[in-house]
C-alpha cells in the first residue's frame, strides 16, 4: 500500500520528475511558455503545484473526453501517493506492471486518461488508480453470491 501525503504547494523545479512525472527540461519549457507559474528565490527556481494542476487539467479537457465531474478528476492532485502525478507510458510498466501496448489500448478505449506534453504521451496516474479500483469492484460484483444446488 502506498503512503498518501498532502500535496506540497511549492516544489523545486529540479524535483518536478518526482512529483509530476515530467523532466526538469520540460518543466523549464512549460515555465518559458507561460503554461505553469514559477518564481526564483535565493537562486532556486520554484513551481507551484496549483499551476501544474491547472495546466494538466487544461490538457485533459482539451485532449480527452472523460467526464469532467468524475470523482477522481475533481480530487486530482489533492494528495500525493509517492508516485508522480503523470507517468510516461514507458514508466507505467515498472510502476503498475502494465505493458506499453496495454497502456495504449486502455487509453484508446477511454479507460485511462493520457495527455501529450511536447512529443511525449503521459498517463494520469490517478486514472490508473481509478481504473484498477473499478476493475476490482466489478470483479467482486461478478463473483456475487454462490449458487446453491437445490436438486436432489
């Protein structure tokens, strides 16, 4: 089980991969383009979680057809589960045991949400958690009550 923490408000840009899943270079590119907000304090570049969340939400709305009122989407980036907010397709396998092909197939079917940043495609980590929980719940429902044989 993964530990859950409150999401930090301010993050060093060099730690963007740990929290958000995109590289430091991508973070700098997003800052230069004005997509996320940053400030410089004591020679260190800081980015706000709120501006990254807003950027990702804008990307999801523009690139995906998910229900914008889904519970997991409304609570997106409120807590941190020791995994980045978004994962590159190649990292999904090591974190969740899902192959690249399966990740693309789940994305194409709308079961998980992906966004494109630059030339890279990222999976919203929370959508994977939601898909896994939904799969577990439906598996439990399909097991249901055992059938009692009443024939003599």
